[in-house]
C-alpha cells in the first residue's frame, strides 16, 4: 500500500500545481488517485490499530462508530470515482457538440455528485449502529447485505449501463461514417476518436473490474459467514447446480432415444 500512496501522490501533485495539467481527464484520474490515497491511508491506520490495539478498539464506542461508517465510505468513494469517469466519457461521446460536458465546471459538478453519494450511501450504517456499539450486540445482518449493494452491485450496474450505452453509440457512429461520409478527413478523425474512446473505455472498465473483484469476495464472505442460513442456502445451491446439469443431460439422452 505504501507504493500505491507514493504513486497516487506523485500523480496528484503536478495536477494541483501545474496549470497545463489541469485538463478534465487528468482531474478525473487525479480524483481516482485521491480516493485510492485516502483509502490506503485509512486501511493502513485501521489495520495497524486493530492488530496492535485490538482490546481498546473493541471497548471504544467512538472506534465502533468509525468502524461502522468509514470502511464503507472509503470503498464507496473509490468505486464511484471510476463510475464518474465512465459517466463523463458517456456524456462527452453521446453529446460531442455540447461544450459544457467538456468543461471543468461539469467535471467538478460530477465529482461533487460522486463525493455526495460516497458520503451519503454509508450513512444508514452510522445512523443505526446504536444496538451494536452501545449494547455490544452482534452486527445486524442487513449491514452486510447493504455493503454488497452500495459497494458492489449498484456501482457495477451503473458502470455497465454507461459502458453499454457508450459502445452502442460508438458502433452507430461508425456505421454512419461508413454509410455516407464523403470527406475523408472527417471520416478519419471520427474513426480515430471512436478508437480512442473504445480504448479509454477498456482501460476504465479494467480499473473498475479490478476494484470490484478486490472487494466483492470480502463483502460476500462477510455476508455468508455472518448468517448460518446463508451458508445452508449456498450449500443447497451448489448441490442444485450439478444435479440440474445431470438432469439436463439425462433429458437430452431420452429425447435422442
């Protein structure tokens, strides 16, 4: 994580102090680096305190509230930062003649939306931890399920929607170009822009997939192990899958005979 902190800081500093680096794309990428930097610092601090001062962490109500809110917050800020980049590319590609979607004003508006969502999404975990923190009861199961929804499912759905719409728009634009554009220069520039947009889309999607793959198993494991019935249902589902495959094969054999 120290390497991640150093690299993120090295990327952010030139954007802050050198004006020519303050382009929309660099600001959005710098925002991702900032969220990764905050998450890395938090997790290093949190894990260090948990390992070396575990008893004090368990007895402190303040630490309990911090644990209830900030892990979800820092992870939300990271995944939604990537979604915002995809959203910006969507508006820039679908509305290429709208200069507003290429301005820094729109960039900062979308970033403010991202940070607002990242702050508000984990709030239910902070509003309802009274039973857990003050009465030392077990963590409610709904919090594990809620984590999966706000950190894994919702950003994945949003990112997938924007990506599908971008790909559809790029393909339709390419078909229009091949269908009837006479100006060779315009056609070449449009094709180059489409290729660049697709390449950037792949890069953004790769970052998002890595982020989701990194956290999804953690939250799924928490949700499954926290509820014994969930383990039973998982075991049943794992039994059903091979059984259904065998049944399908037997059905095909009967039809063949």
